[in-house]
C-alpha cells in the first residue's frame, strides 16, 4: 500500500465492504470470526491485509483449534489495542497494537512473555521465570513463531538452526567427528535441555546430567556390583555430549583421560612395562581400555578381582 492508502486504510476497507452485501450479510453489521474465536474485531481489517502481514496460518496451529475454548484470540497476545483499532482524533498515524512481538519490537521481553504465561505457566514452562533464558531477556517469541504452521524450533530437524543462531560455539562442536546425531535430526538439543528452564543444572531436562543421559543410555545406569565413582557422579567428566575430536565423545584420549585422576606411575601389579613408566604401553590404541573394558561399571560376580577393576 502507498503511504497515503495506509494512513487512510478505512477507505480501502469501505471499498471492499461495498462488494460484500451482494454475497451475503453485510460485514459491517456483524463481523464474522475468520480463524480464531473472537478475532472479528481485528479481522474486519486484517483479512484484507494478509498480503503485507501474513497471519492467517495461525488457524492451522493448535492456537487455531476453535473447538478448544482455552485457545487465545488476537487480543490475548497483542492486547486490546483500542487506539490501533480506532485512531484517536488528531493522530495522523495509526498507533501500534499494545504488544508487538516481531523483530524490532519495542515491547520489553517480560511484557511479551506475560501474554504467553497467562496460559502457559505450568508444565514444561513451570521453571521459566527462574531460567537462564528469562534472566537474559530471551523471550518466548525469540524461539517460537506463532503465525505459521511450521514452528521451526519444535521440529527436531530445524531446531538446531534456531538455537545455533545464538549459541554459535555449539555449531562447531556438533560438527566434530565424534558427536550425537543432532544434524541428522535424530537427537535434539531439547532431548537434553529444557529451553524453558528446569530444576536441574544447565537447564537439563532431568534433575541431573546423568538422569538426562539415562533416558537413552539405560544400560549405563546399572545398578552395578562395582561402580566407577566418576561415572555415577557425572557423565560429563569424561564426555562432551556436544561432540569432540576423540572417539566416543571423550574429552581426552586414554591414558590421559584416566591419568587426570589415576597416578601414571602407581599401577599395581606386574603388567609388562608398567613398573617404570606406564605411558608407552598405554598409548597403544585404546590404552588403559584394552584391559579395563567395562569402564562404566562391572557386574561380574564370578571373578571379583577382575570385576572390581572393570576388566570384565
Ligand atoms: C480499522 C482497521 C484495523 C483494525 C480493526 C485492526 N488493524 Fe491492525 N493494522 C491495520 C493497518 C492499516 C495496519 C498497517 C499499519 C501500517 O502499515 O502502518 C495494521 C498493522 C497491524 C500490525 C503490524 C504493525 C507493525 O507496525 O508492524 C499488527 C501487529 C496489528 N495490526 C495487529 C492488530 C490487532 C491485534 C488487531 C485487533 C486487536 C488489529 N490489528 C485491528 C488496521 C487495523
Ligand atoms: C498466541 C499469540 C498470538 C495470537 C493469538 C495472535 N498473534 Fe499476531 N503475532 C504474534 C507474534 C509472536 C507475532 C510476531 C511474528 C510471529 O511470531 O509470527 C505476531 C505478529 C502479528 C502481526 C505482524 C505480522 C508481520 O508480518 O509483521 C500481525 C498483523 C498480527 N500478529 C495480527 C494478529 C491478529 C489479527 C491476530 C488474530 C487473528 C493475531 N495476530 C493473533 C502473536 C500472536
Ligand atoms: C489464551 C491462552 C493462550 C495464550 C495467551 C497462548 N497460548 Fe499457546 N496454547 C494455548 C492452548 C490452549 C494450546 C493447545 C494446548 C494443547 O493442545 O495441549 C497452546 C499451544 C501452544 C504451543 C504448542 C503448539 C502445538 O502445535 O503443539 C506453543 C508452542 C504455544 N502454545 C506457544 C505460545 C506462545 C509463545 C504464546 C505467547 C506468544 C502463547 N502460546 C499464548 C493457549 C494459549
Ligand atoms: C530457547 C528457545 C525457547 C524459548 C525461549 C521458549 N521455548 Fe517453548 N519450546 C522450545 C522447544 C525447543 C520446544 C519443543 C521441545 C519441547 O517440547 O520441550 C518448545 C515447546 C513449547 C510448547 C509445547 C510443548 C509443551 O507442551 O510445553 C509450548 C506450549 C511452549 N514451548 C511455550 C513456550 C512459552 C510460553 C515460552 C515463554 C515463556 C517459551 N515456550 C519459550 C523452545 C523455546
Ligand atoms: C535469542 C538468543 C538465544 C536463543 C535462540 C537460544 N538461546 Fe540459549 N542462551 C542464550 C543466552 C543469552 C544464554 C545465557 C548464557 C550466556 O551467557 O551465554 C543462554 C543460555 C543457554 C544455556 C545454559 C543455561 C545455563 O543455565 O547455564 C543452555 C543449555 C541453552 N541456552 C540452550 C538453548 C537451546 C537448547 C536453545 C534452542 C532450543 C537455545 N538455547 C536458544 C540465548 C539464546
Ligand atoms: C546429549 C545431551 C545434550 C545435547 C543433545 C545437547 N546438550 Fe548442551 N549440554 C549438555 C550437557 C551435559 C552440558 C553440561 C551440563 C553441566 O555440566 O552442568 C551442556 C551444556 C550446554 C550449554 C552451557 C555450557 C556451555 O557449554 O556453553 C549450552 C549453551 C548448551 N549446552 C547448548 C546446547 C545446544 C544449543 C544444543 C543443540 C545444538 C545442545 N546443547 C545439545 C548436554 C547436551
Ligand atoms: C535422546 C536420546 C539420547 C540422550 C538423551 C543421550 N544420548 Fe548419547 N547417544 C544417542 C544416540 C542416538 C547415539 C548414537 C548411537 C549410534 O550412533 O549408534 C548416542 C551416542 C552416544 C555416545 C557414543 C558415541 C560414539 O561415538 O560411540 C556417547 C559417549 C554418548 N551418547 C553419551 C551421552 C551422554 C554423556 C549423554 C547425557 C549428557 C547422552 N549421551 C544423552 C542418544 C542419546
Ligand atoms: C571415567 C570416564 C567416563 C565416564 C565418567 C563416563 N564414561 Fe562413557 N565412556 C568412557 C570411555 C573411556 C568410553 C570408551 C569405551 C571403550 O572404548 O570401550 C566410553 C564410551 C561410552 C559410550 C559408547 C560405547 C558404549 O559403551 O556404549 C557411551 C554410550 C557412554 N560412554 C555413555 C556414558 C554415560 C551415559 C555416562 C554417564 C552415566 C558415561 N558414559 C560416563 C568413559 C567414561
Ligand atoms: C575424575 C576422576 C577419574 C577419572 C577421569 C577416571 N577415574 Fe578411575 N576411579 C576414580 C575413582 C575416584 C575411583 C575409586 C577409587 C577407590 O575406590 O579407591 C576409581 C576407580 C578405578 C578403578 C578401580 C580401582 C580399584 O582399586 O578397584 C579402575 C580400574 C579405574 N578407576 C580405571 C580408570 C580408567 C581406565 C580410567 C580412564 C578411562 C579412569 N579410571 C578414569 C576416578 C577417576
Ligand atoms: C595390560 C592390561 C592393563 C592395562 C593396559 C592397564 N591396566 Fe590397570 N590394571 C590391570 C590389572 C590386571 C589390574 C589389577 C591388578 C591387581 O589386581 O593386582 C589393574 C588395576 C588397576 C587399578 C586398580 C588400582 C591399582 O592401582 O592397582 C587402576 C586404578 C588401574 N588399573 C588403572 C589403569 C590405568 C589408568 C591405565 C592406563 C594408564 C591402566 N590401568 C592400564 C591391567 C591393565
């Protein structure tokens, strides 16, 4: 629209309405809802503005399930916006609605989120107000798109695009040789993190890093007859789940990984070449793991000695 027509939008609308009586009930007498319950107050104009401001796709989302009385109408999110609907006398340009969400919105993040939280303050969003994201003025609509049938952040294949837009350092990590299949859409950031905040550390979906990993790696939970202390403590001590250059997403290769905690020279017994300096024998291939094969814990009830040292 030209600037002139935009300022005089009612003229365009009136022109459109003149054509309507021929087709049925006059629109001005009884405006009809178009996609949401109670949207007529806005749609009386906006159904003719779809080309500039595409919004109708909201009808294809769960917010558009008109049989569900809990769903929002335009004003639940954008505010009553009286001055936007009826330009006050003496004002030449149409004031914006009360709440704006798109790029360049002047509405502060907490005020934008208030609209969403009026309906979504439980469930997965229950920890939102204490979350790192909320604390950093990230808003619901920094991630969610509302007027589209395809909300990128909720599709596992496109979700990384949204997160990596801000978490740029993770982009290189998830492309390293040893990684979770995140780019393939098989594992999502949100399988491990609740972006709405959580009771666990680092917005983990469960109460601890380990409980988060056990969702998919059940066999590492045990219970084992012989536990390896760092494994029960935090998988992240040895693994970086975003990706590493070492196999099995290990932060370091063995023996260096192990020697962060175990004395390199203190190996008990008489294994060849261990008495003097363990490094040469251990740097071969999987190093310590050639012998200590059950590093996450052992259940072998027969040979207690082997089991205790995670060799069977
Ligand atoms: C009387 C006609 C009319 C009604 C009723 C109306 N709008 Fe608008 N709206 C417009 C026009 C015209 C524009 C384009 C403004 C412009 O280009 O400056 C617009 C633009 C907008 C924008 C985009 C503003 C921007 O600057 O990007 C939003 C959001 C909006 N309307 C929401 C609503 C909501 C929500 C309602 C119902 C509460 C509503 N409108 C009711 C005419 C109307
Ligand atoms: C659940 C909250 C919500 C509801 C309900 C909602 N909107 Fe929006 N609206 C948004 C958000 C968020 C944006 C920012 C763009 C986006 O996320 O798609 C937006 C953007 C807009 C825009 C600007 C579009 C653009 O391209 O700049 C207009 C106009 C608009 N909404 C009008 C409406 C109208 C009219 C209704 C009722 C039919 C409505 N909205 C219902 C949240 C909502
Ligand atoms: C008036 C209440 C209301 C408001 C306000 C509201 N929603 Fe919703 N929302 C709902 C309902 C009801 C559903 C459907 C829930 C269901 O089916 O379990 C829903 C569903 C959703 C879904 C899931 C959609 C799907 O396809 O599964 C998302 C994401 C969402 N809302 C985000 C938002 C955001 C972001 C805002 C603020 C911009 C917002 N909502 C505002 C009521 C609301
Ligand atoms: C950092 C990105 C991000 C932010 C910010 C965000 N969400 Fe989400 N949201 C997601 C992702 C990813 C999913 C899908 C994975 C899941 O269900 O946990 C999702 C799912 C949802 C769902 C559907 C699943 C459900 O039943 O809860 C709703 C509703 C929702 N978000 C509402 C909100 C509201 C309200 C806010 C703001 C208070 C918000 N989101 C902020 C990323 C985000
Ligand atoms: C609009 C930018 C933005 C988007 C999009 C975004 N984040 Fe964040 N996220 C941040 C900021 C800012 C922080 C604060 C940490 C910092 O200072 O780097 C943060 C922190 C985090 C943290 C650390 C939390 C903590 O308590 O230490 C995790 C985990 C996280 N985001 C996951 C995600 C995931 C998963 C997504 C996508 C679903 C996502 N983020 C999308 C901006 C964003
Ligand atoms: C397989 C589980 C898993 C997946 C998938 C995952 N993360 Fe993480 N993430 C973690 C763990 C574990 C930590 C460290 C938590 C701790 O030590 O408290 C972490 C930490 C973070 C942090 C904060 C610390 C830091 O390293 O900056 C951010 C931000 C983050 N992840 C973003 C993401 C993003 C974005 C994605 C998707 C591209 C993602 N994560 C996918 C498990 C995962
Ligand atoms: C949503 C499910 C899921 C969660 C949660 C999950 N993983 Fe995984 N993990 C996978 C999948 C899928 C693979 C790839 C298996 C394959 O390629 O055969 C994998 C592979 C691995 C591998 C082996 C990689 C290799 O190169 O052999 C390690 C190590 C690993 N995950 C650690 C973790 C840790 C640590 C956590 C918790 C922070 C975690 N995973 C959480 C699904 C998950
Ligand atoms: C003490 C260091 C250490 C800790 C802590 C640790 N791992 Fe491992 N993990 C390893 C090593 C070393 C390998 C490679 C094993 C091999 O080559 O036989 C490995 C391999 C894996 C693999 C791929 C091969 C397999 O055995 O399935 C998965 C999956 C895995 N770890 C998950 C986990 C999970 C989940 C946790 C937390 C419960 C965890 N790890 C804690 C050292 C550790
Ligand atoms: C973060 C520190 C840490 C890392 C890394 C670590 N361990 Fe351990 N490990 C321990 C602790 C603590 C114990 C328990 C010691 C005890 O009970 O006296 C232990 C126990 C063991 C035992 C059994 C000792 C016994 O006397 O029963 C073996 C074998 C072992 N670790 C091998 C390894 C190997 C191989 C690696 C590398 C893949 C490794 N550890 C990495 C901390 C670590
Ligand atoms: C050639 C096989 C082999 C290799 C390689 C090996 N170990 Fe062992 N390790 C053993 C045997 C056998 C025992 C049991 C000795 C005993 O019971 O007297 C053992 C015992 C241990 C113990 C129990 C406590 C102790 O010191 O006796 C730890 C810890 C340990 N190894 C760590 C490591 C680390 C770390 C590496 C890599 C730097 C490594 N091992 C490489 C065979 C090996």
